[in-house]
């Protein structure tokens, strides 16, 4: 079985001591496609170094994470656009972008502006987007709907919303990124996934964050993708191999990989 981890931050400092081992463990467990969402200008060098070390397995995105949107956000967005101009073909998506109103609403208007601008970049460069929505799903959906552009496509990363929200995302042409939260008893996500077709799902870890059961409290790794697939297979009453095949196909089709 071949898996894709559509969202993993393996370039972060949490992996500085054993990064090669972690990548090797993922590949050994069949997780052979690792998609790397960017955070801001400070994370690009580490991300690109990892992609250069594993060009057949690690694929970088470019974008400005909503929690990195501060007073200097226009400078950060200029950097994103510069990266696309210089080496746009290297990036598989615009991400991780979106809106995060969990920690603070101080820069909400800046986040909305940054999100809108990066959606436009995605259309310009014909790239999918990977969207972070924390306490902000409706805000993000409204921005996408207002643009009314069929070229906007991608993944709602770390989806944890209601069935109604899942259906809305699907109607907009998006996939749902399902991670370790699916293994948490009280998340509510299990009931949603039971009712959503596999053709709308991709797998992710968000490593080093949000590890699945039985690894809660530990550092998350891309090697744990099969744990997520196993939980989905139980909920959907299908073989793990089917979850692997369909979710990987969804991911590779979106990111335009064979």
C-alpha cells in the first residue's frame, strides 16, 4: 500500500535530531509522498533543504500561515510572490494559508486580505491551495464563494467541522484533510467521515502536531498515516487498502503527481 501525507512539517526544529530517521520510517511504512506546507519566510530554507534531500518523496508548498500574518504581512506576501516568480514550478501548492481566529482577532482584517491575495496567486499560477481554518471556517468559505472562481481548488486542512460544513467544502470543489483527530473519541469527526465519500478525503498528519491515538502526547510523524487510514477503514467498513488507494489517488491528482 502506498500512502500520501498531504500535510507534514518535517522541516521544523522538532525533527532536527532525527529527521532522516523520521523520513525513512515514513517511507518504510508506505508513506512515500510527503507534502510540506510552508509557514512564512523564516521556514522556507529548512523546507527547501528537506525537499532537496528527498526530491522523490518531499514536495514543498509556498504560502503565509495565518498565525504569521502580522503588521508586516505585505512584505511576507511579496516574498511568497517572489518565490513563485523565481521557482514556481517547484511548488505543488499555495499553503498553508487561511484564517485563524482561535488565538487572537487582532490581525483579522490582515488575515482576510492575505488569504484573498494568496487565493489569487493560486489562480494565477494554477496551483491548489491548502487552507487552515481555526474558528474561521465560515469566514474562509465566504471569501472563496465571493471570488466565484472554479480555478480555486484544494484541501481544507485538519478538517474538524460539521457534516454541513463538510458538504459545503465539497460543493466548492475541495477535499477534506483528515488527520489524527479522527481517532479522538469526542471530536465529532467520526460521524462526519462515516457519511462522506472516500473520493472527498485525503490523509494528513500535521506532524509534529495532533498525533493520533495511541500516540497522543508524543511528537506526531508521517509514519502514523496508516493509523489514520485504519480508523477510516473501520468507520467506512472498507479495507485499509481501499482507503490508501483512493486517498492517495485524490492527493496525487490534486497536486498533479503521477
